[in-house]
C-alpha cells in the first residue's frame, strides 16, 4: 500500500500562519505538526511507502520531511502549476508512482490512530464519514446509499453525511478513479476536485462509507480550525 498525501496547495485561508511554510507544517502541539502526525501514524499502521505532492514552498517541505528521520520511503512529486490547478492535477503529476492500493489523504487532515486503523484495515475501498457531525455548509459531504459512497462534493446535502478526504482504495477501484482523473487532466479540466472525476464513475468504483462518528478526523482550513484541533488534542 502507498500513502498519497496531497500537499501542493497554498493554504491562503490560514493567513500569516502559512506565510513561510506549507500548511502541513503548522504546529498542532509542542513538537508535532499536521504532517509529522500523519507520517508517524502512517508508519504505526505498517505503511512504509509514501508519495507527497508538493508545490508551495516545496524545498522547505522536502527538507522538513528529511529532518524527521522517519523509517519511511518518501517520494516527492511537485505540481509545477500548483497555483493554477487543484489537487486533481497533483494526482495526475504523481500517477506513475501510484500503482498499488492507495491510502489517500489531504495534507491538512488530523485524525486519531483508531480512525486510520479502521480505514487501512477495511477489506473494501472506503472513505471516512460521520453520522453524528452536522453537515458543513462549504466543505465535503458524501452522498451515501446502502453504505456506498456515490457522490462527494461541497454541493450535496440530500442523503449526505459529513466527510473527509481520507480514503483507502483497493488497486482495482483506484485504477478506475485514476483513469478518469487522467481523462479530466488530458482534457484541460484541472481546476476541480479529484472527486469530480470520481462522481463520474462512482457506479464502477465501489467506495464504502466508514462511519467514525465523533472520533477525531477533521481538516484545518482556518486559524479557528487550528484552535479547535489543538484543544481536542490537548484533551486527548
């Protein structure tokens, strides 16, 4: 299994916090960043191969990862037009490195070890959802029917659940999704979510919902999000 972490974005909504480094290097504890937590948890569940897409402050990100001295095989793939595209194009840039089962996550997601274990240990391709959290107005929701995920996006509310971009994808399902991502990018559709491509082929790409309820799995988009996550982690 290969862990794919998407870290090419600008993180403008964080304000001055991301003025000198990518969002994933934001501290969420005294000695822990979003990325260091992700990498340590990835290692703890037995995944050793990691692909990280870069863009904004890519050299700083690479140097930081190397400084962690983790026993992981990390490959970095830069999206050369990260400021003009969405992460669908970052995945396109990394496509040659992704010929396996995939653990896919956004670089700004903070989660508990138990959530990651449930995702990784699922026999089926899966996505994290929550039945207990309210539907966000502007963030991802998943349309779930009979435990299957059929649509993912910010615009869906009917039959929807709160969702985060944390997936385990079996190689056969990943190939279907990746082929559609490549099709989008080859046709110049690069400023959309990768999930727009998934929505086109969700009948063939069978992703199941993993309901983690109130366990920690949330993204950090704003300073307010950061403060909430720090509080949650301190309570842990």
